[in-house]
């Protein structure tokens, strides 16, 4: 009896939240700050004492301040997003993932005595229609694919654990465009975020995505036409510009995925580049440290230590109130962008999980208990310059070493290669 009522309770809750979202969106153009404050109250109803009263008050103060960067970002998204996309994203990312999903995850962490992630990342395919210089994906061949049934199982079992956010990488995920759309339709209560090279985004795809409402895109781009196409091939920059125009015209959420290298670092952090992304309609972005992986990698593209130090400082600046206000003033309308960086350790762990998902998609996602000590040792290893191929027995079912880690001669050569050039970037004036 209780098993039957639980899905019903969830369905009723989602319907109730959907009604609140509809009311909020209907009145959002009249008094947005008031609506934002009401949404904080809704969050408090779901979370209760999981957060302190000071946390709720801080969130309310930030969101009701029309000049805060978060209010500006939300306003920008609401102004430029199609109604169905805004509504579905609010339900899936806000209610399912953040509110209900997080509570379920915390309960299951206690139940299974292990960590459960807030999002799951997997590769629908290793195939790609491009061959970028130094890309690790090409090392794994073009015939590795997850079947629709495998992907469906990952999401179905993930939702049972409380995970409602799924990132798709590759290869090029949109090589499997039909299956991804089918997947998004079946699991319309989860949010999908797709890393893509943009070349397969067209008018028919955008029309389908607007109807579904639960897909966002992260477009790969690396600075100027010259710095971008030097690594990704002639014509790619133009394809990204076309994809951005299509997504913005249809009101689809999108951001950027930027791999910074020794050669493009200055181009991908310049004020001009950031202003262009704002004008194009990108609302968020990720920076990824270039990692030479596989026998065909390009170790000469690794940023120097000085460049990596510069990136830390520059990303902090780009995330600051001052930088966001500058970019807003430069544009012709109220806009804002949210920027986040992925550290080298994050990228390392992501590679491991991507490979594991491909090879173990058909296995059960029931978590295996692990100890705090084991988890700590795993992340300590991930923080080192070159991770070892050993792992705790409790996580061997979800983490496997990337292939380059099994080629110590290449690792040694990359680590010992002296830095011959000074950093090409210059500190921007504040």
C-alpha cells in the first residue's frame, strides 16, 4: 500500500509545485523580487531545518536585491528562455533535483553508507564527427555505444537514488540525437545537460528541444576564430556561432564548455570574448584544464604552471560581482553570465566515470558501501599530478583508470618536459 502511495505522493507534489511555478511565471514580469522571495519560502517548506534560518535569510536577501548578480542572472534567463523551457527547468532542476532529489540522496547516503552524487555523467557514444587536436575521446574508438536500454536503466535507477540531473558527453552525444530525444521524452522529469561541438544542432532539433523543455547545451568553443579552429578544424567557430543563434532564437538554455590550453588561454579569458558570449545568449560556462590523455595526446598544449596560476585568479575575477557588472554594462540589455571552472582533479575523476559508464552500463547502480577513510584516500590520489591505477575495492565498480595512466613512459615524458616558454597571457587591467 505504501509503495503505491509514494509515487502518487510524488506526482501530487510535482503537480502542486508546477502550479506554483505557473503562478510565479505569470506574475514574474510584475514583481520578480517578490516572486523570488516566495520561492525561498517554498524551499524552506521542503528543506525545513536542513538549512539554518540565516541561510534562508541570506538567500532571500540576495534574490530580492535587484542589483545582485544572481537576480540579474535569473532575470536574464527569464527574459530569453521559452516558457516551456523555463517551466520544465524550474520543475526538474529546482524541484526534482534540488528540493526532492537532494533529500532523497541524503536519505540514501545514510541507508547505503556511501556517497551518492548529485548528478550522473555518461557517454551515449564514443563516436564523433570531428577530430580535434589532442582530444582523448578519439583514443577509445568510434564503435562504443550505450544502447537506449542501457541509458534508460542508468536514469531509471539513478532516479531511485534521487539523481535528477544527467550530463551527456562523448564522443559527440548528438551523434545519437534520436535516442537522446527519446530518452528526454520518456524521462521528462529529469534535466539533461549535453556537451556538444555544436555542428549537429539544427532547426528541427531546436524545435523538438523546445517541446521537451528539459535539455540544455554546453557548446565547445576556444576563443577567437583562429585559436578555436587551429585545434578544432576550419569552420568550427562558424558552426558554434550558428548554433548559438539558433538556440537563442528558440529560447533554449545553453552555456559554454571551454578547454583552456597553453595556446588559447589569453583568448578564452579576454573581456572581448566574455562580452561576445553574453551577447550571444550564453548563461553559464565551464572551464576545463587541458589534460593530455592517450597515445595521440598533445602534451605541448598543457598550460604552464604560471598560466594555471593566472587562470585561478582570472576565474575568480570573472565570477565576481565587479566583472559581471562590467559585462552587463557592455551589453545592450540586462544580461549576466554564471561561470564555473572544473579543476584538474574534477576532470580526472570525470574521465574515470565516463569510461566506467561505458563498460558497466548494464550493471546495477545499487551503491556499494565504502568507508570515509577509503573515500578520502581516493580523492587524495586524484589530487596528485598523475593518479595511480589502484583504487579502493569498494569503488572498483564505478571507477577505472584512463588508458594513459597505463603508459608510464608517456607520463614520465610529459612530466619531465621542461617549460620552454613564458606564459603568453597578460594580467587584464581592473
